[in-house]
């Protein structure tokens, strides 16, 4: 009888430790998903900003396409552009003025029209 009570207590302690570890793993999973989403937003915003500056430097009439992994919109900002996603926002410096553009995701086209950067989706 005493031996089975000891095993019962040991099993209870093991279940408690497993419960704590499951909750810790759920927290780690949520953090990694948020980090992955934030990384996709930053990557898309920086890629788009770099392409916009490159097209601006090349001059009027030049264009380029860029693939965005995260949906975002672009708004003109003093000295650059504001990139906004569903949960994130960032301002990056730019060379040319930018026309506002929304719902950008996947393949987007960037063109320089007389010193103003225009961005359009597919």
C-alpha cells in the first residue's frame, strides 16, 4: 500500500512539471510567431524602401518590381515614407516624394514618374 502511494505522489509531481512545461512552450510558440510576423514586416518594408530609393536615383521613367512577404501600405512622410502593416509601422528615409499606396502584398511595381515614386500592386 505504501509503495503505490509513493508512486501516486511521484506521478502527481510529474504531471505538475509537465503542465508547467506545456505552458512555457505555449508562451515560446506565441513569441516566435510574433517575431516571425515582425521580421516579415520589416523585411518587406526595407526591401520596398530600398527599391524606391534605387528607382529614384535612376531617374524619371525607371521602374522595378519587388516581392513583398507581408501586406503593407505606404504613406508620404516628411523626408521619407511611413510603412504600415496590420500591427506594425515604421518610417524610413527616402530620396523622392512618394504617392500613397495601400493594400500592397506579393509582387508590386515601383516607378519613377517625374521625381515622384508610384507604387502599384498586381
